[in-house]
C-alpha cells in the first residue's frame, strides 16, 4: 500500500489533472472528499463506471483502504471525470437496502472489465449470463459508492 499511496497515486493524480488525462480518464477518475475525523481534504484516484448521470465506484481492496469510510449518505465530494471537475453528492450503498442496484452495477462493471468477474468468483451460465446467485453473493460483499452531480 505504501507504493500505491506515495508513488502511484500522486502520478495518477498528476496525469488526470493534466492535458494527458485521456490516457487514464476513461476508467479512472479523481474523488476529493473531506476526512470526517481530521477535516482534511483528500483526493484519490478510483476506477469508475457511468450509468446515466450517476457515477459508481467500487474501491479496490476495500479491506486495506479507509478512504471510502468517509462517504456516508449524500456526502459532498468533488469529482474529476475525463478532465472535467464538478461537485457531487456521494453515498455508500448498502447490500441490505440497495442489493438490486448493486447487482445491476456489478454486472455493468464486469462487462466493462471482464477480469473482475473472476476476482469476485462470478460464473457465467450456458447462455453467457452471469449466475444470479453469484452476483448477489458478490454484491453483498462489495463496497460500492454512487455519486450524482450537484445541479448548480
């Protein structure tokens, strides 16, 4: 994690804020949030998926990261997506009340990044569709954030 936090993330932040953002910005964006304890502002690069005007984030290795714990319900954040920065409200989804949404979005992520299905141990049936029980299990153990732009 030290390498990611101190070497890799600063390089990715620099690229995403530069005219070269197109190298990464189709699948990586920046989310800026305020630490609930410290009050400090933090910016981290994250993989994302757009679905209409909603942006979904699945933090990789969430058990090793703490940043996403600062996101609760309608947390004010700033997003930099494809070179454009804008304010948004982000919410941590809950498998107890958002399972259907989480399953649907997880399926969209797997279509975009097929290797993800293997990481989550989600199989496909004979017709090539993701097995629903696997999807529900995977979604139930997933950390997922949804963010929507704040209309000015």
